[in-house]
C-alpha cells in the first residue's frame, strides 16, 4: 500500500514536472530559421560547391588523382614552346594548356581532399550551397575558359641567381621553380598525336596508376595571343567513360 | 431548442399555427445546422492550435506559410482531404468500411445534443443527460472496431482491439466519477448539474469536498483522455507501433472524418468535464455572467472546454505513450480503486446532513487554489523568458 501510494505520487509528480518543462518552452524564443528569407551565414571553411580559378591552374591533375569519387576531369596538352610564357598567381609557370577542367558536383562527396594537393591553391570549396538543379547534367561545371587572361609576367620573379646556388636556404620554394622555366619546358619535342601520352614533369608519378585524368588531345593549341587554352574544349560526353573505367 | 422554440413562437407570426411536428422539426433543424457547423469547423481550429502548440513546445513556430501565421493551413489540409480519392483495400468489407467512420463521427456528434451552453441553450435537455453521454460516446468504440475489422489489415485490427480494451477499461472509472456528481446533485440532467454549481468559483464541484473532488476531477480527466485516444493513451493508433492503428487503411474524406471525430471528442470530453466540475456555463464571478442583456454562458463553457483541450494538447507534447500493460495497470489498479473509494466516501458525506453540500472549509479553497495555479503558470512563463534570454546571451558569447 505504501509502495502503491508512493508510485502514485511519483507518477503524478513527474507528469507535473514534464508539464512545467513544456509550458516553459511555449514561451521560449523559437529557433526556427525562415530559410528562403533568412539564411544562416556559413562558417568560412564550410565545404560546399567547389570552385576552380582557371587562370591559376597549372594542369598538374593532382586534384583529379586525389579525388576519391573521380569527379574531376582534366584534359591537358603540353604548351608549345612558341607560345608566350604564362604564370600562375603564385609564380608557378604554367607549362600545360588545360583544355578541359570539368567538375561533376553531382558526384562530389565534399571531402575537400582535392584542395590540399593543389600546388597553386587554385581549387577550393566555397560556402555557396544553393545550386540545386532539376537536371543532373547541370551539375557538371566547366571551368576551362577559352579566353582566359593569364599572367604573362612572372608575379614573383626568381631570386637573383648569381648570389647562391639552387639549394640555398634564402631562396623561397616557389621562386626556385621559375628559375627553370621555359627553355627546358619542352626538352623532347613530341608531336601531339592522338595515340601518344606525352609524359610531363609534374604529373608523371601517378600516371601509370591512374592515367585517366591527363591525356593529350589531338587538337594543336593555338599559338597566337596570350590565350592559352585550346579554342574547343571537349564535350563532357567524351570525358565520361573515363571514370567508369577507373 | 427550447430557447429557439420560444423565440420563434414569439417573433415569427404564424409559427404557432404550423402543424405540431413542424413546430418541433424546424427548431431542431436549426439547432442541428448550428451544432454541426460548430462541430465541423471546430476541428479545423483545434488542429491548427494543436500544430501551433506542438511547434511552440518544441521551440519551433509551426505552420506559417498558408495565410497569416499559417491560419489557413488546416483549411487547406481539410480541402485536400476532401478531394482525395478514397481507397478501399483489397478484401475489405466495403459497406462496413464506409460505415465505420460515419459511426465514429456520429458517436462524437451525438453527445453535443445534451451539452448545455446556457440555462435554456441546450438542444435536448434530457433528464438522463449524463447517462446519454456515456451511452452515446460508446457508439464510436463500435465504429473503431468496425474500422479495424473491415480494413482487412492486421495493424488496423490490432488498433481496434486495443481501443476496445482501452475504452471499456477507462469507461468504468469515468462513470464512477460521474456517479459521485450525480449523488451530490441528485439528478442525471446536465443542466441540473450546472445549476447546482451556481454562485461563483468556490461553488464549482472541483472545489467541493476539498481533497476529494480535485482527485475525482483528475481521474475523470485522465479517463476522458483515454476515451478519446489521446496521448499518453493513444495506443489504438500508436503510430510507431501500428502504422496508424484503426485508421491505417483510410484515406481522403474518411480519414478526415476520423480526424474530425477525434477532435470533436476532445472537445466533448472537455465540455462534459467543465459541466461536471468547472461550473458549466457559469462565470467564475457572478458579475461576469452577462454583459447587459447578453448572456455569456456559452462563451464561458466554450472557454473552459478550450482550456481543457489545451491541457490535452499540452499533455500530448509532454508525455510518452504508455505500454498496453501499463495502460491496464493505470485503469484497473489505480484509477478504479480511487474512484470506487470516492463513490463510497462522497456517498456517505452526501447522506450526512452537515456535509451535504461539501465540507465547511470548502469556501477557503476555490480562490487560493485557482490563484496558485495561475501564479505557477505565470512564474514558469517568466522563468522561460529569463531562461531564453540567458540562452541567447550564452549562444552569442
């Protein structure tokens, strides 16, 4: 009987405690965000839509190799020695013409792994998240611009050479590279032909393992002007079979 | 109907010359139209309030898009349900399948007939009003079982069986409590019960026999909650166990009818509870009973009933669902013994001359108790505002 009474009181009391809590929450400020009207400002490092600054890309393809879902498609071609020298914003010489740089955001898993290996920090994630589309193919972003304006002067000229040799501690790392730029860029002049894949200095190591991202196109790049990219970027359909193979 | 008949008789020339059956039928039809409108439109309001209360209690804002503050949301929902196709499951008994929601709604609506909205503002002042309410509210149980059986669905049948077990169990304590009131008043008529509580808040049955009647009220309210299948007694439609219980297979307008019946029944249970314990259409102060010539009786009854409906919603978003065995435990081992004790004790007290109308100290409890309840609600409100402000400050820091 005593137990029964204490159970009864306990049940009644706990109901009151619960009711007190819910009553209090009736008058608490609401946390709802009226989404289309109000937007939450995302933290600056949030991983949303990828962006690639084409003018800074050296076409090394490390992002494509790092991508776990193979959603970055790159087609590059060696830049002919006759065309003017161009540099990325951090002083890295661009020795490959990137004809195709496509990112399929419908495949992207937002892991951010592609941004770490990029030597010029040209690929990064933006806080932009409103890019829903009714058509899946509209999530395939083409970043290669045929009329991109590249830097034709080295923004970070190399340190004066005669003072110290290449391995000196005073010379900054990016500045050391442009010391070797244009002339040895094409030591073995291979005529671009459809079947061959000319191995270029930066992308070599991974090529045997994953040859998909970097292949040479048969279209000879236009030498004139400071436009680097080939006029015609290959349609996405031509790129699609590659990740399925890999 | 009495009131309406008198009104028509005085103000409509030639009304008394009509044949006798028309003199009854016309006021009855008008009453019916009024009540059915009230009953059919009520659930739209209750569902809106329910969604809003649910939202607020979960720190959300509830419906907002359709109409100002989302007020037309339930209207839109109701219209949508009306135009939706009614799907009949394969193997269902089609006639029973259609009849079931009608019976459920009928059971809910029939109780309205005896609820007094004023001294004469009652559709049918039955001298067995209390008995009628108990009898008619069981009709909807038949409808629930019918729905479960006709659906040809195991979950629906489970729900129906559970609802049968539950309503049979909870009807008993509820009727026991009704019995105590009937013993005090000496009449089964709901209007007589209201008249016996005249004279202000301290005369309400809730505050009579001080420690006893509040307990009786709690038992009645709990049993009423169980009878309209509300949380925490919603095991007949437990959506996480049985898809939706007895109305799993219903769609479109039939589903809307179940919904309507549920919310109407909530109002009826609340209205009956306020008639029995909260003085029905009496105002808490006699001075508030009417403004000039306009009586506010109906308003007071509806306000009290709505307050209780709000408590039901409040409970719904507070408590988890009981298990079936816990449900039976509460009904048979907790509510019923207390209710039977109350019947015996109050019966004895009514028989004894000095305590015929309550204990001598009853008059000191009505106002203080009401005051304490309001003070607590207000205090919690202020505490909530403070808590909210503190939380925002902490979040900003």
